[in-house]
C-alpha cells in the first residue's frame, strides 16, 4: 500500500506522542514499552546523516541519508523537526507521521527537547512527555520548596536513571511527609 491510500478501518483521529529527555535517561526503553503495550501504535524512525554502525538496521533504528539527501528532504519540507547533534543531522519524516495519524494510530516520536518544541509549534495538539532524571527531579522539587541547599545537594548527587525517586528523609526544618 502506498502513502495516501486508505484502509476501510482508517480514521482521522490519530494521536501524536512526543517522548523527550536527556541522553541516557531511558527514552528508548519507555518508547518501546509504549509501542508494545498499545495496539496500533507505531514508532517514528528518524532520518540521519550519521554513519551506519554494524548494529544498525535500516528502517528500524534510523533511515540513513547523505548530507545532500537530507538537505533536499529538508528543503521540500519533508521533516516535522530537524536537529544537528555532534555535526550529524537528524529529522522526523513529516509525510510518514501524517499518514499514520490519518490511519488513527498513536505515533510515537523519541526526540530531543528542541525537536519536541519544533513539533509542538507545528502540531499543537500533540502530547509530550519529558523524561527527567532522578537528580533533576530532586533539584526541581527542592527549588519548588524554596531551594533548600541540602535538598539541592541530595538531588545533584542522585541517580541519573530516568525515574523519579522521592527522598523520604525530611529536609532540616521541615516535617517529614508521608
């Protein structure tokens, strides 16, 4: 089936979900879990100019392109968002995402924060989730309480995995929370 062709079961009420966060926080693990758990959800495979590694599978991990091919796609408006990271280019394919949304699918984008902002400007009704490290969560929580230095230090020394852990030890001068 080609792009633009519709199935009898296609709907126009797909949902775009953006998952973003810092490198190493667990975005891919979460993204793949969502994709496996929700029927008719699909993961958007980004285009890139980075070299293909032996472990990469074309169309599964990335779509690989030369700089010239990438720039031609960008000039045609072929991307929802693009990013340059360490001298390499990355982009989310606009037509593929649009087609999947027309089919009523949940389309999952795993992109960086700047890319998420670009997509939200173009698709304001997209849902977005930012995966925060435990250390960042602790710091943000401490700042919300007035930025107590002990809480900020505990957060900064925290775990870098992508989960939010609650420190049940009270900050000096505060009552313990239950």
